[in-house]
C-alpha cells in the first residue's frame, strides 16, 4: 500500500485521508530554508559565500526579497487550497488538516499535487 493511499479499511481512520508522513519533508524543504536563511540572516554567511550564492542565484537583494516573499506567499495559498480540498471532499479533521497544511506550506506544489491525486483516486474508487 502506498504511504499516501486512503482506502485501508483496517485502520481507525478508514474513510478519511491519512495524515501524510512528515519525515521526507526535510530534504524537500531545504531550498526554502536556504532562501529564507539567505534573505533573513545574510550576516550568518561569510562574505565570500554570500557573494557566491547571490551571484549564482540572484542578481540583487531586491530580487532575492521578491523571490522570498513570492515563494512563501505561493506556498501559503497552496496550503490553504489543500485544506479547502480536504473540506470540500469531507475529509477534513484537525489532525490531517494540520498535517497537510504544514506539509504543503513547506513543500508547495509537489505536496498539493499528491493530495489532489489521492483525493481523485479515492473519489474514483467510491463511484
């Protein structure tokens, strides 16, 4: 059974979407962490490292700020949409709603895409 599958009837949450497993979120969220650290605490990097990262990734502090705020805003919208999907499919409870919100906020579209896939799979089995 796939970790994200929803249809196991032997679990106490049969008929509900299982909470996602959070242990794989750490490697996938590293890009957002690097972006946040680079933007919020640039003094923690030695000048040579900061110059290299800025030259490699961004041309200016303003562009870094724009990317930082845009990325987190997009992740927040995706996380809210994940909770909306759970709610409209009558799968929302505090535990899985919070888990999917946090996972989608950290990972963005890959998490949201997996949630949409699971909900469609569940709905197709139900019909």
